């Protein structure tokens, strides 16, 4: 149904108490755990060349996004992700995401820059957050990397409390370690109703990749 190119992805993840995450999930899902913890991710990327039903829907220079997410499992054992907050560089796409997918998206003027090899993202009000990351060497395809980055479904709480599922497909990530220079995620966590974690996060970067989204489906039962 939809295709897009993701550029300069950055993944920042923290362990979290499953009891904090559970009440934020859509009906029919539960926290997905790794090492006994739920995980919260701040994921940043630049979206280019978006097409829906073969028609271009995104003008240059593309769209920058910062989203706060967690991971869940539905009653059939299907793993996926849930957006807790999301900021976009423009208001119109954020409004469309809220209306059509009931996603917690806001137009918050997200900006992206590659400053001589330093990836930078920042969001304005109401999700004021930002980070700067230096991509490093290759990251092995370990269990934790697989858990936090290989997510092939998006779940969302749709109208009337129904569960919406969107399948996502893309080539395997070419992951690299990342070194944080600056990080302020307070606005994102506040929007999600979560405290900012105190633990040091795990940081990954990735090469650009193409992605495809299937038509949304309501999950029965």
C-alpha cells in the first residue's frame, strides 16, 4: 500500500518496568520483554520518497521524525511496536496520522542534520527533545539488537478501542554502534506519561533502507 525510504536512522533504548508500559498499550496486547524488562525506544529518522498506492505523497526535502515507542505481543503471539509519542517536521502529515491511524503524532518542527558525520535531530514544542550521535563500527546481529530493531508490525488503539495492525517489511538493518554526544528526551517522555529513565541507553545507528507498509487491518478477538 505504501513505500518509503528511511535515512539516517538512530535507535536509543532503555529498559523499563513492564508495569509502567502495560497501561499504555492497546487492548489485546501485552509488553514484550527482553532480559525481564520492557523496552522504550527513541527512534529518529528522515523519510524520503514516500508513495501511497504508487503515487508520490511527500515533497522534498522529505520529513524528519522522532518517535518514542515500546514493544508488545498480541493474543496470537505476534510481536510489534506501539508509538507512545511522535513528532514530525510538518503538521499536515501528523494530522493525517492522528486521524487515519489514531497515532500520537504531533507537528513539532523536527529537524535533521548531518554535521560532518554527527547525526542530529531536534523537536520543538510540545515534544521538545533532541540528540546528537556519532555513528561507529558495525554492530553484531545479537539478540538484543534483533529484539529492538526487527519489528514487522505496528499496533495502535483505533476508534472505539479496537486494535489496528499494520504489517511492515524492509531489508535487514545494517546496524552500527552509536556514541551519544547530547541527549534530551524529556519532552517525549512527558508526552507519553513516563518518567525519563536513569539508566544509560543502548545506542545504534543504521544505513538507509527502503520499507513497505501493508494496508491496515483490524485485529479480531
